[in-house]
């Protein structure tokens, strides 16, 4: 199963440290999905793919972080089907 997520980076003036990643419920970074240490100002849209078969936890949090502040969180929960 593959899921697609979207995120938006709303930047303030000046270059910023911006990144995104997949975190488990303990807050551990499982996979970095984006990083730019000199992000230009403006709105940026990110599209990422996540293959649930590669990761076994029941919940993952996709976070967009800029200048050490979380600006967006999307949560993905695994649903077991019969």
C-alpha cells in the first residue's frame, strides 16, 4: 500500500532552514522526506510518497519543520483489514 501526502511550507522573509520527515509515536525520525538549509521565502508545496509495507508501526507523523519549529503535522494510521 502506498500513500501520498502533501505539505506546504509558508515561509517568512529571508532564507530559512526547512525540512520534513516521518516520525514514529516516540518522536524518532524514521525517514527524512525533505531538507533545504537555505529555503527561499514564499509558499512551497511538497508531495511525498510513503510505502506502508516498509514500516510496521501503527502510527506515523509527517512533520514540516522550519527554523526548529513544527509548522505542519499529518498523521497516518495503519488500518488492518480482514
